[in-house]
C-alpha cells in the first residue's frame, strides 16, 4: 500500500480509519496519519509495527481518542509515546518487541 502525502491531506475530515492486518515496517504512512486533524479512532488490529515511525506522528496526534491494536506486534517504546488525548486503548494479545539492537558482552 502506498499513500502520497497529498492523498493524506485530502482526508483532513476523516474521523475513523481501519488499517487492519497491515505490515507497517518503516512505513511512512504512520508519520502522515499524524497530519489528520479530525482522526479520532484508529483500528489497526492484527498489524505489525516495526521501526521508529509508529510513535512519531500518530501518537502525537491532538485528536486521536481511540486505538484498537488487538493482536498486533508493537515496539516496546510504543507505551511511552501515547498521546495525552487518548481515552481508549485496546491491546489484547499484543506482542511487544524491543527495537534497540542487541548488545554483545
């Protein structure tokens, strides 16, 4: 899936977005979602989030109130990036993984 930034700009009034079962490995789409000023609810059930993009734009959204991430794979740093406007967060069966490189002895 490929979204141009201009496509995201046209969705400024979007309030609910379903992105279930998507592999978001270093996907720029997540940064762009932070630019949706009306987005209140995000469904990304059974999706995979890797890299550092997840917390940058989306979790800093000033409108996002609900996130449904059941059965997803998330970076452990996600919990530290949750925005203050978030009221509902579903994390049932979530696999948290570390995004930092392994340290050798």
